[in-house]
C-alpha cells in the first residue's frame, strides 16, 4: 500500500478505528461498574463492609429494630425493604417470592445463603458489630441493599 492508497482509505480507516475504540470503551465501563472483590473472596458489588461503624440508623430506612425476626422479601428481583435497621442479635428471615433462585449475601461476613424459589433463609445478626452492612444477590448482583445493626 502506497501513500496514495492510504490517502484514499484514511477516512474509512479513521471511522473503523473510532468504532473499535468506542466499543472497547463501552465494554470496559460495563465490565468495571458492577463487580469487585469482597473480604470473603466472593465477587459482588464494589462495596466495603461494614460501610459505617456509627451504629446510627440510616435516614430513610425501615426501622425493624423492634422486631425479633425482621422479614425481608425478594419480589420481582428486588429486596424489600432494601434498606433497614435491625437490633444486634435479631434473626433475619429472607423470603424468596420469585420463581427463580436468589442469594442473600452480606459483604464481609459469613452470612451467605442460597434461597430457592418459594423458600426462606434464616440467619441471626449476632456477632455483627454495630454499623452498616451491604448485601446483594450473588446470582443477580444488581440486587443490592443495606442494613444497619444498632
């Protein structure tokens, strides 16, 4: 290919190069936003655990601290409530109302249960220090939430 050929193909090569670079940029952003490594080695959302050590209830979250067994439901690929406060030592119940398997995984802790469709997972919050904890579904990492232990 001579300089004359390059001159005629330059605009085509330039457009091709822009398309390839755009695809690479989009792929890099998409791959980098939703995953990270947690303290337990589980891949999940990029969050630290616990997120806060204040133990103060997060504003705008459901206060379940008076309940001995707070209930969290999974419906339509969402946790409900997505944000809540619980007392130390309370027994969490996570019920899966969807027709697919989910997990309830608390970042940086040993709380990690697989919940079949129609099933439930029970785990106590004993041993968790006061503070905010992030949780998610390992199968569907876009499903996230947080709770505060007081």
